C-alpha cells in the first residue's frame, strides 16, 4: 500500500490513520520542499510539518 495524499479521500484517510495512531511505514510523506518521500526515511519534523498542513 503506497498512497499519495492528494485527493480529499486520501486526506480523510490520512487524518483517520493519524487519529487512530496508525502510521504505516510505506506511506509517502510530503517533505519541506514539497516533494514526497517514504515515511521510513523522512525526518520526523518534516512528517509533523505535513500533518500540520493537512489536519
């Protein structure tokens, strides 16, 4: 399962997963430069920046 959080549905799933404490390792996170990268290699602060944008 690899997901780009670009659509409304994806944003909903993103928020639901966060609310449930589900952070799957293969999700792609948006980094500070506006590009997506694998969550396993993303700095935690960039992941938090992405959550702040979508929540």
